[in-house]
C-alpha cells in the first residue's frame, strides 16, 4: 500500500537523530520553557524572518492567541469581523469565533484554491478588523492586492501558515508577510512534531509578549495573573525535535516538489484537473490536490489498487453542524472544491517509483 503520508517512513529518514535528541531532553530533567524552546524560537524566527517567535501548544492555539492578543490590545473587540477563506480547515474559523469575533467567509479562486483577492473588498465593512489568509495546501495565498487592502482599510493581516512551512512569496518566507502568523507542527505537517505543537511569529513586540503571557495562564510573574489566559506552551521534547526538523526542511520540501513536478508532468488523464503552479518557490506541497467530477470513484479505484488518498476536506465549514447558522448559505466554488478534491500521496520520503505507480494507475483509470 502506498500511503497518503507514511509517518513511519518519514521518521525513519532520520530516526537516530530524533532518538538522540529525545534521550537528551528526557535525561535533562527539564521539560518546559527551557533551552530547547529558546533555541527553537531563535532558529525559527530567523528562518521565517521575523523578530519574534513564541512556541505554543498547537496551531489552533497559535491562531486563537494572536486574536486574543489583539483583543487585549484593544485593536479588536467582540463582534468585529475577520475575513477568512470559506474553504479553509475549520481551525482557522474556530479561532475567530472562539474570541467572540465574526468570521466573514470569502470564496477561493478555483485556479489556486486560495482566498480570491478580487472578492475581498466587497466583504469589508466598518466592523472589519483583519484578514486571515491561509496558505492552503502549502501554496502562498498572499498577493500585493491583499496587502494594499489592509493598508487602505487599516486592517491587520494575519497568516495561517499551518500548511506552508518554507513557502516563499518573491523570496520572502510566509509567516513574515503580515502582522502576525500562526504555525502548526501537527505530525502530518511539512515540519511535524511527534505530537501537537505550534508557534506564533511576528515583528510586533506587543503581540509577541501578550501571546507568551496568555499562553502561560495570563501570567508574566509567577502566581500573578494579569489576563485570563490558557496553558499553551511548547514542550521541550517537541522543540528539540523541531530544531532537527528545521535543519532538514528545505531538503524535505525539495523532495515534495520533485514528486509534485513528476505528477504534473506525467498525469495525462483528460478528466483530472492538476494544480496550477506559477512559482515553484511559492509552493511547498503540503498536499497535492487534484480535482475530478467522479472523485469518490477514483478514490475507491486507487484504494483497491493499493494507493491511499485523502479528501481535504469532505464538508466545507459553512455546512458543518457546529456552524448551523451558516448551513443555508451558498459558496459554490468552495462546495465544488469539497465535492471534487482528492489529495494524492505526498511526503518528503516518497520515491519517484512510488509516484510512478500512482501516475500509471490514474492514467489507466476508466471512469
Ligand atoms: C490551515 C490550518 N490551520 C490550523 C490548523 C490547526 O493546527 P493544529 O492541528 O496544530 O491545532 C491546521 C491543522 O491542523 C490547519 O491545516
């Protein structure tokens, strides 16, 4: 079976290094807010190109903490609106509503799957305080038009960089393009920990300080609580693993691009829509999304022939029960993506031979 993402295969790329560093942390007796964390925050902020990085417990918390920081700063208030792509993973939207803010869903561009920059301005109202772009599937969502809209309407530009570690926009790494960015290191991500982990990057000292404080029960000084915070810290063991993973990220992303290039060059089935790549630097192929009208049939056929695929995502956020108030809304492009998308196997450990098997099966598919 060729798995969609084989985490054993990925870990085996450098199992010894992970075992060594994990053993070091275990025997150190220091498991939170220590040397590994400090090193990771320094390394990752340098890599992203921001002044600050704060390690947190997961990507959802990173998103929530950024917005919570802006609420504490008085930049945002309950009921204010945040623009967000309608086809994102639910976490982006949960973080907004969790803070008492209102998510305003905007359709993606069908060619890129990213928020459609042409549809954003019409969604801006007097209550809009920010735009949360999501570099979905590992592709850059930022375009100059979005930056200009933020300037024109005095909006915060936030990036959900959960799926795009190492992605670049005109040479600049995503996570440094806006006012603050959230990163997830969930195990399946391009840079995945061995459990939940996340980070916030920003050049804004106030945001960085507040995120750190809020993630530590709202406390800067032991047993003194200035805010109603959470417990959302990055474990030393994850920070240590992430320090190793960061060293290899470019190589890992290069293999993803190699597989993606092979898929794009060799899949010739007439009824498959392949991703459009304008700039190979602006894509790190967290996911390799294809579209086809008979998606479920293709998925079953590949599964029967030993290839595991995944759907990102089967139900759009506005059709989920947890957002019942939106269930009557219609976002045709988002819905079409959710009906037709299929993610082919993709990983830093995947070989061209495995990709060849996938391609041959797809090209021989009789709908
Ligand atoms: C786009 C996006 N945002 C946020 C998250 C949340 O990250 P986490 O699972 O680390 O909470 C994820 C992934 O899980 C994601 O894909």
